[in-house]
């Protein structure tokens, strides 16, 4: 989304329209803005006395503010093997109504707490990737396969 236009430009355009210097379309063309924007600015000016852009909110307000997050962190410190459901019910007792997903996201992304006991290690490069007694993935039996060294799709050279 582009940045809002400066308040000074908005105010000059609204003042020009209110002084009767032209219609919405004419004033908007003069200030190089859309007539819909000018209509919105005039409506806002008449309602509030200001032409400045509305405060832009970035999504819904979080249900767990800093204080509640710290309370959750203390709960985990007291009993670090609590399940998400248990933590949710403890928060509910304190008056915080959140979902299990919110508890999980708060632990992982806000507090950087993981539920694993230890971090995983990279896989060993020499470890086998299949079972020792695994069946071949092909449905044909081994006896019906033709060896590539004895079979060729090339035509044999012909002598004239």
C-alpha cells in the first residue's frame, strides 16, 4: 500500500473545493489526485475538522500483551512439562481467554520457547535410507529384468 499523501496537499485541495473553485473532478485534476480521494477528504474534514490520514492498524490487537506473555513464561518456568491445554487452563484461571494455538504461537514466536527437550541433530550421511530386508520397488521380479550390457537399442551395422 502506498504512503498517504501529505496533509498539506490534502488541506489545500479541500480548501479549494470548499471555496468553490470547481467540482470534485476539476479540483482533483488540478491537484493530481483521484476525485474519490478528494470526496473522502472533504467528508472527513466536515465530520472531524481534520484531513489527515486515519491511523493505520496492522491487524488485530494481540490477545496476549507483554504482561500476559510474562505470566505464561513464569508458568512454564514453574512446570516446564505442561501441555498446551494445561497452560491454557492456567491462563483461563487468571482471566486470559485464548486458544491453544495462541498459546503455542506465543511460546514459539514471542517467547522463543520450544517444546522439544533437545534440538535435533543432522542426519548421518552414511546411515542406510532403506530397511535391510526391503522388497524391491519394482513389481517385476529380478529374473525378468534384462541386463543393459547385453541389450542394445542400436541397430547393428549392415554390410553391403
